[in-house]
C-alpha cells in the first residue's frame, strides 16, 4: 500500500495501540515455553538472543530480557516499534504476571521493577535500560552482525508469513551469526490463518487451492502464508548447517480425519496425512561446528 509507513504513524498517533488480551496471553505462554527450551541449552546471563520479526509488541524480547539475557536483538523488515507500543506491551505483561512469575520462576517485586524500566517516551533510552537492541529496517538474510556473535536465533509465528527462499536465506545467515554450539528455535503456525476468524472452515482449508488461486488471497502482503509443511522447514534447517535436536508437532485430529475425502492441491500430494494435518511445528536446532 502506498504511504503505508505514514498511514501507520497516523493510526498510531490517533488511536494508540490496543493489545489483544487473548492473543497476548497465548503469545506470552508460548514465549515462556520457548524460552525454557533455550534456557535448558544456553546460559542466558551471558547470551545474546536475536528474534526474527519482533513486531509492534515485543512480548518475546521482553521475556528474554526479564529472564536475564546479556542482550536481546529485535529485528523487523520495517520499523514498527514505538515507545507507546512498548508501553502497551508492558500492560500485557503486567496483566499476565501470574504466567510470567510461574514460568520464569521469579518472585517478589522483580517483575514490577523490571517493567518500571520501560517507562518514558524516549525509545532509545527504554531499550538501553532493558538490554534490548532494535535493528529495523533489517533483512535477516544479511544482518551485518559479526560471525559467531549470537547464541540463539528465535521466532514465534513468523516464518509462515515469509517466502520459502527468504526463509532459506534467514537460516543461512543464522548459521553464520550463531556461534558453533549455539541454537536456533522456531515455533511455526502451519494452519490456515483464515480459520482463526472463520471457524466454519478447516484448519487446513488452504491446502485445497493451487498456488495461483491462493496468491489472490495475498494481494495484501499481511495475509501472505507460504503453506510450507513441517518436513520442509526441517530440511531447510539441515541444509543451512543445523542439527535438529527437537522436532515436535501438533497434528489436528479433525484435519487428519477429513483428509480421507478432502481435495488437496497437487503441490501437496507428496506429503503424508500427518504432514498435511500438522498445524504447529516446533524446532530446536544446534549450530554444528565448522
């Protein structure tokens, strides 16, 4: 859309940011679970963690900072972060204090003291206090970060919105910037995102369309979904030089059942019914030496 950055700023100035409480609670829960996986294999107090696609509400980066990371790097293809959106993020974290205290095993006033650091209108000052760095605009295929300077690269519900060739480039760059022995961890939503708002369709409804037909739904780039299946992400990670340590998935039983009579586009004929019915993927992979 022409002038979208100007329109985004206008909307922000007029309306501010309105977090979605249900979405944010789910994001925080998934972020904590991912963080726990990283924490089990990386020493967070000495670690630099990079997130692919931080967006307006940096819920995940603030969780990593709260958990004690030395530095958390946020990235976006276009600059989206603003002091007011950080304040909205703080409100969401405060509203989910029960999840955070239990998940990160912090007590007393630690959470509130941390959230207090996010106050004010100077975004650079806020980020410095929270040990955050924001790279935007940033193409994560070419970050310009030093080789081996990052301990973990993570994403949540981002990769499914990125074209396959770009993902391959992101994984290749991740293998460069992650130190040998470091990790990458990704949670992917493989379901048809139209189903999130239209419960009358299946979570795999988009698999029945040809690429040409499905592209018509992606005229607005925000609607783009690559429709990659679970094994394709695994293969790209391995091709980039990562060794898969955890490979987990959620198979939707209703989707699995309807595949007996559901029309699948030829592009997906090679996949098993479990691959087709996989609606979430979780990968934890380690950077091999060399």
